[in-house]
């Protein structure tokens, strides 16, 4: 851990993360749903429904609604930091729970899944953000597999039809990054 060394291992045991099939909530049935501000419709591409507005800060809600409106988007999931949700384990004891997982529609027979950690600009440069950025960069720089195309971000090929890419994105950056990611992935 002191050397910040990461090993990549395929897990096929009970510790291998699987997307849950249902999500419990403590919200009442009358809680406000997440509504897209551009058309007033409920978000519809979340893996779990309903999606509640109070589960998001303003920046996250804006991002989720933007994703939800994209024709190239297949699904999105707001990952939370709790046992059972998706996490990355680096060289520190605590786990990193990326904020969003999202998938684009298949393009040229390939599905793309993105794992993004989102940070407010005010957190840029703090120790937690610096660690998470270094973790993702270290994973990107050191992961090698004969079927992987390294493009500055961690990319894992699950099979010849699915690609995963991870990134840490500042809230001020996503409006420029998402359209580019979608355009590149769907070409």
C-alpha cells in the first residue's frame, strides 16, 4: 500500500460486484420524483424507478437529467457509498464509490459502460479528490490486457462486445466531456 501498487484480479467469487435487481428506499410514496427540467417528464432511463429528487444534490440532479435525455444512453445508475454498491479499492483502506454508472446504446456491436466519480470544483485539489484522481490514473496507466485499448482512462474489456471506462470528472467539466464521450462512442 505504501508503494501505491495495484493488482488487477478477476473475481468470480461472492465478492464480484453484481448490479442489484432492486433498490430499497426510505422515501415515502409521496416523495418528489426527479423530473427533467427541459420537458417536465420523469427521468426514465435510470436502472431503478422511481428516482427521488432528494437523493441528489443540484449538480448531480442536473447531470442525471442530462444523461436521461440522451438518445444514445441506454441506462444510468446513481451509485451510493454503501455496502453492496459498486466500488473501487485502491491502496488506502477505504473504498471509492463512483457516483454514476451509465451505458450507451450499442454502436458497431460494442456496448460501452462508464464509471464516473463526480466532484464539485471546490473539491479540486483536496486530499480526497487528489487520491481518487491518482487511483483512477494509476489504474489507467497500469492495467494491461491484450484486448484493451488504453486511451488515458481505465478500460476493461469484459468480452469483445462490452467496454468499461472510468474517470474522475469535475462538475464544471461534465458538460464538455459527456457530448464528446457520446460522440466518440457512437461513431
